[in-house]
C-alpha cells in the first residue's frame, strides 16, 4: 500500500494582472498565495508520508523574473528530499523548455521528464512505472500520447501529461488527445495538468485534472488543491481532493427577488458573505458580489450602485479578511412594469413615454456637439472595434435600458417625496 500526491498548474510567482488598480485589493496576500499554497502541498506530502509527488506542468507561470522563483522551489524540494520523497514532473505550455531561459540544477530527488521524447522511470520499491513528456514550446499541437509506451501489466503505470484533452472551455487545446487514446495505453492512472478546474475525467482507468492549487482571479473560484491517491495491490483504492489554497475567490450570488428595501438587500448580502466565509473555513476571501433576480428595486439598484458598493465594502471590512473584488447588478425589472403604470397623471404619462423611448447613436452625437471634437482627439486604435462613441447594438440596448431605469428611478423617487 502506498499513497502519492498529484498536483498541477502551480504558476509560481505569476504576476498580478491589473489588480493594483483595484480598491482594497490585498496585493501582498494575493502575490504570495501560490507560494503559500505550495508550502501546504509540501507539508501535506510530508504529513501523509506519500511515496512520491507528481507535478503535471505549469509549475512556473513563465520565465523567472529573477532566480528567487527557482531558489524557492529548490528549497521546498529539499524539504521533500529530507523526508525521502521523490518528485516527478513534466513542463507545460507556461514553463515549456523554450519559455524558460534561466534554470538551476535540480536536487537529486527531482526528475523532470524530457521534452524531446517520452521518458520513463521505474520505482522498484512500489512496483510503479512512470511515463512523461514535457512541452518543448508553448504551443504543442501534436498528440503527445501517441508516443507513450504500452503499460507494463506487472506494474502500476502512471502517465504524466499536460494536455487540453479534446478541448476544455477557457483552455488552449494544447497536446490534444482523446480519452480513448489514454485508455488504450493500459495505465492505471493518468496524472494530467493544464485545466485549472478539478475534473475526474474517467475512473477506469483514473484520468484526473487536479486543478490548480490556488485560484488567481475571479474566474478561478472555489476550493483549490491537489489530489491524494491511495494504491493497494496495484489498484487505486481512493482518489481524494485535498484543499491547499490560502485565499479563496468566490462569486457570491445574491437573489434580490422578494426584497423590498435597500436595507433588506444589504442584510442579505451580509448573510451571503458570512456563509461564504464559513464555507471557506476562515480563509481570506476575494468576493465578487452579483445581485440578481426579478425585483421592483431594479431601477433603484442601478441608481444607487455606487453607494451600495460602499455598503458592501463596509460589510466586508466588518467581517475582516474579505475583499469585494467587484459588485455587479444583474437584476431584472418585473416584465409588466409598464402595464402597472395604469393612471394618466402627469408622472404616469411621463413614465410611459420613457418606457417607449428609442435612443439612437446619431441622436447622442447630435445632442452633444462636442462629441465629434472629442472623438477626433482619441488615439486611432480606440476608434475601430472599441470606439466608445459607436457602441455595438447589444451595448446600446443595455445603455438604453440603464438610462430608462435611471429616469424611472428618479421620477418614482420624486413621486414618493411629493406624496
Ligand atoms: Mn497549461
């Protein structure tokens, strides 16, 4: 009986893209998160007394800024060497041979599989055969599996590979291959990397993406970590995800249906954030708050979006170690809003006519003659696709709705004041 750890997509020291511009962002925590999660991985390997550790590519995010990234990794590998734990790894698209110009000699307990051909390694003590091939360049479009040898029926065979398989949303289709091709090799476990979302692709044999060990932005949400595998008599006994992340990205969906006041909404957001905090086991949170649902508050939410964002920041500050990355308002107004306006008082008539307004781009430019002058001063690259003065139709209709909501909100408010 033995156990091993399978991790991938560590992306050590990956740069923070644009996060500096965010208010309150815990930059230092985010910058250090991948290293702290990797510390946890090494500690878990020691605590679980695993037979070996597998790293299935993208250990590094790209070329090292300086040697400190490599020196950090070597220090951690030293800790595993002292515990008698070997490490086997392949590189992926981010740390492909051609991408990394700086390098350091690896400690003797670390094996990096070659990129020119498939490498193999036998661990007699556990009856294990390992096969792996690294990426030579960032974009590997060949099917690497084709060259992997057939598994040895007398051993427990493991394949390491960085691949997008037959395509995964949001991931480049590098080293494409099919599940059938993997199965045909007669291995007991395929340790894959590249897809940042954990996925057990197959259980016979086991084909696993462990996901990355630490979320890096608002699209990498929820628990992140590695996979702990137990093997007995040449068969997989158990495959368990183990959380390693030190800061969790979450999207907090708040349903505003049935909410009648701002106070209620703010309270609901507080409850939701508290719930996320509990689910994250006390880890610091980077939360995106999304207010959704059909609500009569729709117009007022738009109108008070900035104020609400400050209220959410205050809730986060009160909870401690919670950062509101963004607040999005995606509510919808009740379908029959116009029909509800039944009377013919001046206010109601005004509301009806606002409902009926059709804004057009041309009219916007006519209203404000300075627009054309401003437009001329913009850099040319802005004037093509992303020309802010010529929004696309879908943006226009969203803008139309927003303007209508703002006007309606204002009028409703006035109406209330006068009553
Ligand atoms: Mn990758």
